[in-house]
C-alpha cells in the first residue's frame, strides 16, 4: 500500500475494565447515510468496506433528548468545518498546481 491508498484503521484497546474502539477513515470511499429507525430514532452511519460507525440517540426507541439534539448540532458544525477546510485546501492546491505549470515571467 502506498501512502496515498485509501484505508480504514480500526483499533481496540482494553484496559481498566473498559474497551475503547478507534476508527480512522483515510479514504474518499466512505458511505454516509442518515435515516430514521421506526419513525422514532434518527441514525447516522459512516461506513467503508472495512468498518461501520453508527451514531444514534441515547435511548433505543425513547424520546429524543436535548443532549441528543446538542450532539447532532456538534456533528453538523464539525461536518461544516470539515467541508470548508476541504474546499479551501482543494482550491489552494488547484491554484498551486496551475502556478507550477506557468512559465516564469522573467
């Protein structure tokens, strides 16, 4: 695998009676789906061929709480920031690539 190949990295750490899972998606080959289960529970899935992360409300089938709404806002704001950063960096990289192709003006 070269440094540019897409991949998903999943680790599990068990210590002090707790399990921690870390999932890192390093790929544009990511599926993202939002849906509602049983007209009661919103769900957000991020998945690649190697891993699936599901985010849903606190109580399975219980009413959506203020904390659930606050978390959804945090996810939305983080996704908006991610989009803005991707757009900004992509535009800068495109400009740099075009500048590199231009002959010297001197």
